[in-house]
């Protein structure tokens, strides 16, 4: 991250800005306990629940990879790509307590060949894109264990 | 069990990258379907359009747009949007109109003109639209999601890159015989595996392109069909357009997360893709073991294997065996995508689910020259789009 720039969330309200232990902010139904990300405060997704009351719920910061891929070609706008373009990985991560799967980019430097289904990952904040004055932050997943020798 | 409606005519504008107005493709397909049915445009009582969202206002009111292009006649009209299931939803609207006795004969049309490259979201800054946000915050394109499923399949069932390539080789061979397909050359496994990786593990030749194209069908009551000399028409036995069931635990485009299963207990129900065809089988009173030919939405090669299981052609984890045994190639036990599939067509969203029904109809009539599934009497289509829309159509003869 660049200290000369103001750091702002790329999507306000979706995650905390705690530099040590950031977390995604979802919602939790007061009646049935259903969790949603992004937060859903207007209705509960459970068809058997008509609750309209929800609490903010910080999601688990660690989970295991359900599946993963990468983006070898530059995604279209509104993605703000680096120039020159740097491919990145995307992981679908299973959160045990929430019984749900959440997507996120992997931190820079991780390649698909480094990953395996079941690997443990942890949520961090990282730069999504920058302009002259701001650095826009987003959540990403970072492998918990060091990369294996000889796997990229 | 629902009553049948007759498919009197089918028509298509060849898929390609023609760069013309989508209305031209729809009009071409509609006129072909009318000629195939032996009817005049003035005979049509109900017009059902499948909408395109990338061609301005005329695309949002496609039923009226096609009706105007054919010439206003005072026919009843509707326009349907349901992502990739738009075409089947337009068929469902026409079928319901006929089964309710409100109309005897209907024309269903879908057509699209597509931009180059990845499908991008509709323009503007729309921070309440998950489809816009997944591109902006994740750089997650459609192939991102297809690749997540593909990797998961490799992990769970031991699918290999060679299996995925074999799906492409099969579909390219089928498509080479189809005059309406966009890609009409056979490819080798070596060529597939030499094409660049787009989203690991999927390669360029394994991900469906976006195309221009148009498809149409003429549907009628069985009574109307008899009166007009169609003695043994192909019929629609069921149309399924069910929603997913909560909790939806498979990550779906364009979402950031699945539903949470914390509030539910017991065995998980069918996944969304499983429930789509299941509802069609139940409605028709026909089981998957009776199916002779299937058209499934092979957005990627790997996804075609998922569909084998989801539409009941084999048990979970057995799709690779079905493929390797040659069962799903024309000439095999249960051919899948004899048209060449999306692999040979590229996706023309509102036309695609209608095109599946066109292909199944031609198969059941024995008119699928060069790719005919001999003696086919029951066909099923399956399709899945964004935001919980999907469809399956069961046809019989
Ligand atoms: Zn609830």
C-alpha cells in the first residue's frame, strides 16, 4: 500500500478497514440466523422466515478453497486493470461457521499452480486500483501456509 | 401430466458475427418457421419475443419489434427476459396461452446481435447491481465461474484436461455437419490443448463465444395441428423454468457468495441445475432413461459433463465414463449436443434456448442431416443463465 495516498474502500460498507484483521461485513437474521454477504437488510433469504430485523455480522476471516481459477486476459470495464496487465487468481472460499462460499481475488504473486482445493486462506486488504490521490482497497485471500517448494 | 402442444415449424438464421440488426435475424428465423409450418404470418394469434438487453429499446420489447417487422396484424403479444432462459420463457408463455385455450397458434422468436469479446455488464456505475460489481471488484468474468466449476469437477471426480478437450472434439465434429452453426471445422484434442488458457483450467477453444443469431418456433394446440394436416407433429411435453431452492450452496453468476446453510438442517436438496430438468421430467411423466437425445448448455466443455449428471443421463461422478465410452457422441447410446452445442454456435442469448428446441425438433423428425440421432423419439434441453433463471424443454414425437 502507498502511504502518500488516501486509502478508501472500493465498495464502502462491505468490509472493515482494520489493517491487522479486516473482515467482510454481512448480515445475520435475528430470527433464523441466516447469514448473507453482501449484507441483506431488507428481507431474509430463507423462504420460511419473514423477519425484517438483521444484525451486522463480521464473517470468518479464514476458510478453505472450494475452487479456484485465474484471469489470464484483462477483464472488461468496469474492472480497472493494471498497465501492463498482471493476471491474478480468484478463489471461491468455504467458510465453515457460515456454511457458505465467498469469492475473492488472491493476493498478487499467487499463481493457479500454487493452489489446491482445501488449502486454508486468510482475508487481507489490498489495492484494487489507484488514481492520483486515492488507493482503493478491496478484500483478497492470502494463503495461510507458505507456498510449497517447486510449485511456482 | 400437462397436455401437449405441437411444434408446427422451426426456423433459424445461421449463427455468426454478421454485425447486422438483430431484427433481421429474428425476421429470417420467423419466416422460415412459418414456411416450415405451412402457415402465413396472418394466421398467428400470439407472438412471444425473447428479449435482448444489448440492442436498445427494441430489444426490451422484442415481441412487438418482431411483430412490427412482420407487419402489424393485431396479434396478441408478449416480450420475455430471463437471461439465458429467455427463449424458453418465451416458449413457456406461448405454450401456456395455448393450453389455457386463449390462442390456437403462436410464434416464438429470439435473436441477438452481440459485441466482440467477453460479455461486459451494461454501462454506467451501478453499485447496487451484483453483475456490475463482480466485474469491478473481482474482475470476475463469465469464464471465471465456468472455470471454478471445472476445477471443482477435476478435484471431485478426477476429470482431466483430456476429458474437457474430448468434449470439444465431439461437439466440433457434430457442428461441422450443421449449416446453422458458426464454427464448422473439426478440431483435434491436440489443437484444443494447444489453445491458450483463458481461466485455468479452461482454454480458449473450451469456452463458448458470443454470436449473432436468430431462432423461431411455431406452436399450436393439437387440435389446430390436426386441422392443418400435421398428423404426427413433434410436441412439447414439458417446459421447466424453476427457481433455485434455498439454500443455494453452489456459487452462481453473478454472485459474490452462496446462500448460507446455517439455518437449515438435514440433507441438502437438489442443486439448481439438477432441479431444472427434474421439474420437466415430472411435468411430462417421462424419465431420463427414456431420453434419446439432449441439447445442453455447454458454456464450457467441463460444464457439459456436469449437465450429463444434472439431467439424469448418469450418476454423479460418471460423466467422464459416459464421454470416454463414446455414449454422448452421435452414434452412441445417448448423444448430447448433436447440433454442435454452444461450442459450435457461440451464445446468442435470447435465441439459444429456442435453437435447442429447433435442433431437437429436427432430430425427432429425422431431418438432422449429417448428425442424425437414429430413431430419436424423446429429446430434452437444459439451460442455465444468470440470477436464478434456467430452463428445460422436453419434446416427444
Ligand atoms: Zn431469517
